[in-house]
């Protein structure tokens, strides 16, 4: 055997038990024991004491008396003479020694003291160390005893080792509930906040933490959901104000904040009965048509027989809540009712970040090495923390109730007291039908026993159960409706349903309309529901009662109990039965109308609003998501309004305080984003002739057009001719020259938006109402003829106003935010004869006269003085009024330190004559419309400028305007539509 093989064999045999061997035999021992000492085991009666193991390795493999592996030439290593006799005692003792060594080697564990080390290597598993069930049955008891012994020893003697957790796990708060309550003190969290935070980009707006847009791309899928299935949104951030009192007192007070000229008010017959939800724009008391506050939706509780006491809910955007509360207190003559004094002991949920430390700390209370440094609630002196339900930012001393001693009206602030979900799409009713199940009746035993829940007491009244059965029948008829848009807008249905978590499917299933259910429903009842809506008595709901809402919220079944009930169900995924008594929830279903203006895609975007008691948000949200709906955020709300062609609050309300504040925030955000880009990569808006790329100066626009018409009217009286748009621009230039400080003045008057229904219909008829692609023929006789006298009388009432318009591009193009709406010249209209797809004119490039001042600032005072001396007087502006550009820039109070490359500084010059085409207005929403198949924009134009343009346009091209994006020089032809 080679030396390498010998070393390998020695390494392998190192830990093996040594054999029992004797010394080589000599002549005397051989003669005494018969010649074979290793076999006989020694001489005489020496016993086992002469037997000892030999650990010496043979030096030569051919040594006699030893066994050698392999075949040898001379048969060496084997005794040639056989023993003549053996001693039985010595032979047995020698064999017994070998058996003992063998048993010791088989039973002793080498290298480990664990019981599973006895097993062969192919049967050992790493999981056996912490899961003894992986061991054979005969070894489990021993392993369990050893494991318990090691745990006891470790807890007493060994120091606690720090766990190597991830950074996220180490930073995790010790008590998540307290941490969540603390984080809701500044910005209110909705009940679906955690769900949204995992899937949406969150923004902090209006005092709430809201989901803006999903983290995945889903713009087109969300549009398809709104068009063919269902889109789900959480609108619980909308504020609810409750008014209670006599009907005549309420109507008399609210009439001061509305006007019948702008549409239906709080006193509309269908809305007053409680069968419909209404919407109205409210103003400051007695200030119509100026000083609007914003749009609100309202819902009356159905009348109670023999009582004049009424209850009204008003839902408003959070940005106008404080203004509404102040106005309601004024018109209703209410005074605040102070809430009860707070208890002396501050609960843990009120001040979760501050806790008094114990004066005497025990050694056990000291923090050990490796434990979390976060505070726990074990040593808290106050009561256990509770989850915040409702508004957590409200101070305990803030009043939420106001009463009037003279009118008897009571006003309550129900903000965050209810959950509001919006389902948009034609199959919204199918999603609700599969998610909700009508509440089941209680058994006789539950009715006979006293109960703290509201539903068993409710079931004892026969009249209430009859009403519940009628509402259930209407809900079954609703399942047979083909589309949500077929129902009357604003329909209300009160209902009581079972906890939807009891019927939660095991996996997501897309809810679709069922043809069998549609055939089973009575056709006459379905037509009656589609034409007349829900009966007045079926609109009643116990959600109106504060005691019922509190009872349902306080007695909600926790998720842990429901999971235990699911585990005990024999068939997984089946309904949990029997239904617990506290699993009945009163709800309200409110129909939301779709597109109600125009002639294309009518009722698009219709859906349902689901009102729930607080605390039940996630209990209904997850079952709705499991029915295959898409979830949208604030961005989808804006797109929904854009496709419907309706103004979106507060984006499209420039005459409201909330709209003005939003425009200021938007300007700051866009300017900050613009300044982050290097100057070479920015768009030079001065060269594009765009004075206000980040905001819309509505006040200046209306003032300039009033000035244009005033001067034009005097000129028409002298010349007896009609003023053209080119002459209007010339008049504006002259007026801006003579009144150079008009841009710097801030007059007291404010801009107003035209909302008079009759005036809007008249203006819509003059604009030649068409579809978005100009395919609808002109209807003669719809509006009076457009002449100077009609225009004069119209402007006398709405001169300083703006009008909401929809603009549809005739060719390619995508409108952008703050795009300019301009008046085409006669030469521009001649381009339309080439074809409907003809592109419009182009704006000639302008000169940037502020570029040199910025360069002088960078180059220093010496080079600035040199460059100013080399300037010539021939440089004239292409877009300013008839003044020298150097003089114009010197007149502006803006210093060179405040200049931004590519943006015109304040104060702005004339916005109507800033480019070669006269400006009428700007776009507030613009994009490629998937519903119309072309670029569409929504915005405002000046009423005076629009009438002047329509009066000077030929009949075949009336209502044709130009649209240009701020970052482009290309004009696009567009058709204006005023839809009422």
C-alpha cells in the first residue's frame, strides 16, 4: 500500500474503535498454548488481565502472526501450524472483550450529545432539533425531555442573545395600535388606509391621507372598468353635516344660500320626499350669483306620518366644511353646544406618545440586551388603547353640535361618522347583489330573550319587518336590471344586510349579470322601478338613527372570532351559520347619475354610493374587492369627471375660495417642478407667447374683455360697423398703452361663473349645439337670433363672467393643462375648406427680452454695463402692446434677482393680446378622451369674448375656435360645446 493510501486509511480509521489484539507469539507461549496465541488468548489462568488491546500498527505488512489483506506470494502472514487444543475459559474471555468493545462502539454517540445523533446519517434532518415529531416514535420522549432541560438551563444561566432581525423588523413598533393612533393625529386615516398604503401612492391632502394612484399601471383597465364593469372608490373623506328641525324652518334658512335660477334647490319635490338625492351649488347667504362656496349633495330622510320634524344630510368636500358650518350657523341662528369635560385620567389612546415612567424600576423592568427599545403597553398606567374610529385629529373641546333657541334647528357634524364607498360602472348593481345579502329574520328564541343588539328588538315589530320585506323585494328586482344607468338618477334604497364577511368567497370572482335572474324578475315591476324609482317608504333606513349606528359599531364581530368560525365549518368556503345576532348592518344605497349632458354615451359613469356605519369599512371593502372590481384613487375621480364633462371640485371652480387656494398650490407645485430642470431643458414660454403657463389669470381676462367691448361699442357707434377680432386686439393694445397699470391694479370685483340655466341654454343655442365631432345638424328656432341687441342685453347681466365649455379637437392633438383657447382669424377659417383634418396655423416665435437681463446678472456688473451700452433702440417686441420692450421691462417692478428663465414675471401684460390670436380662456382639464376617440378639453372662456366672437363669425363656422398647448406653437381647430 502506498504512503498516500496509508494516510487516507489512517484518517478514515482514526475515530474507529481499536481491535482487541495480542502481542506476537513466541516459542514458549506457542508451545504452552498450542502454537496460536492470538486464537487461544493467553496462557494459563492469567485471566483477562493479560488481554489488552494493542494500538500499535504493524511496521511491515509481511510480519508473521498478523493478518494482511491481499494475496501474498509465499502465503506469509498465516500460521502454517494449527493449534492442537484451546482453553475454553480464556477463549470465552477473549471473545467477550471483543463483543464489549463492539457494543460500546455501537451505543456511544461520537461528537454530539443529541438523541437524534443515534440515527443513521441518511435519516437525520435539521428540522429534528426544533420539531421532535420528525424523530421516530421510540426517540421522541427522550428528545422532548432533553429539549425541556435545555430550555430551563438556557433561561437560568445563558444570557439572552440578540436576534439578528432585519432593519424593518427592528424598527417595527412594539405596539402597532398605539403607533397607528399616534400617526393619525395630524392627518386623518380612512378605514381602508392600510389597504391603500400597500397598493397606492399616498398623498396628504385636505387633512387626510388619501390614495392618489395605484403603484401599477392601470389607466386603461380602470377606464374599461368604468365602461363595462365596476370601479370602486373610498369617499369617506367627504364631510357630512346633519340638520334637524321643522321642515319650513329648514327650507327658509337654506333658501338664503341657493337660487332657483341655478337649478333645483333643497326644496325640489322629489328630493324633499326623500326618494332622490339632490345636488346644488351653495353661496354665502344672500350673495348669489357671487361668492359661491362650492357644490354639495343632500339627502332628506323620508317623512314620518303625523310629524313635521325632518332630518337632512349635506355632504360636502372637506375644503369647504368650515365655511359651510359658519354659514349654516348664521342662517339657522345656531349656537355651539360645548362637549362634556374630558376625564382627569388621560387614556392611552388620547396621548399615545407620552407615558409616565415608574419611579422605582425593578431589575426585571430594566431593558435587557437584544430586546426592542420601543415602548410597550404592558406597564401603561391608563386603560388599554382602542382603535381610532372617526376623526382622530379633532380636539376633545371642539364642538360638534349647534342648537338654535329661536328656530329649534339642531346641527351636528357627522364627519367620519359614516363610511361612503362609490361604485362606478354599468354592473355596479351586480357587484352589490353578489356581495350583499338581505338580513335574515331572528328565530323565536332570540325574539323572546332580552338582547343588547338592535336587530332582535327590531324583529319583534311586525310593521318594521313588513317594511324590511318590501325593501328586500325591491333589491331582488334590482338584480334583474341590465345596467345601472337605466335607473332614475339619485334613487335611494334603504336596506338591512347580513355581515358580508359571512359569505366571503375563497378566491376572487368577477361579478357578472345573471340572465336567469333577469328572466325570473317580473317585467312590470322592473319597468316600474326603471321609470318611477323606489317608493318613498322603501327609502327609509335605520342608518339615520344615531343609537342604531353606535350599537352596530360597538358590537361588530372581530376578525379573530370569524376566523375561528371559518375553521369550524365542515365545508370550507361555505356560509357561516347560524348568523350571529350582531351581524345585521343598516345601509343606504344611493344611485349616482352618469353623463347627463351631450348626446354621446349618455348615462356613462353611472353607479351607486354605499353608506355604512363607521367601523365597518374593511368588512365591506374586502368582499367588494373579491367580486373583481377595480380600485381607483383621486386621479381616477378626476378622469371620471372629465369623461362625464362635469366640473371637478376644487379644480374647476375658480370663483370659490377652495378653487382659488387650489390654483395657488398648483402654481407653486408646477413652478417648483419647472425650476428643477436645467435651463437648457426647460420650455421657454416667453418665446411661445404664453404668459401664464402655470395658472389662469381669470380676473385679468374678464377685465380686459370688458374693456375691449366697451371701447369697441363706442367705436361701433361712431363708425356704424361691426367689430372684428383683429380690431378687438388693436383696441386692447391701445387700451393697454393708455392704461399701462391695469395689470398691477387689484380691483374689488371678483370673477363669477355663469350658472343660470336659462342663460346657459340661450348661450348653448347660439354656439350651434353639436356633438363632439360636429355631426349633429343645426336645429332652427331653438334660440333667438344672435344680434348686437341680444348680445348687449346678455352682457348687461353676465358681463364679468366665465362659462364652462367643452372643446373637441377636429383633428389630431392632445390638449394639455392651461392650454390657450383663442379666436381664429378669417384666414384661419379658410384652412377648414381643405378638409376636416386640416391642421391649424402656427404661432410665430417671440423674442425673450428678459434673457439679456439674466445674462447680465450672471456675467457681473462690468459686462452688464458693457452690454447695456451696446443695445440698439431697434429691438421691438412681437407680442407686447405698442411700447418699446426696454421701456416695458423697465416699468415692471420685478428685479433681475426674481427672474426665472423662460417665464414671464409678475405683473403680467395684456393676456388677451399676448400672441397673434386673441385669447378667450384656458383649459383646466385636457387629455385624449377614450370615450370620444379624440382629444377633448374642459375649461372656461370669457362670456363677453365668446359672444363677441360668435357675433363676428359666419354661420357655417360659428363656434369654431383654436387651441394651443403652452409648450407648442401649433394651433388646432376645436369645436366649442356648452352643454346644459
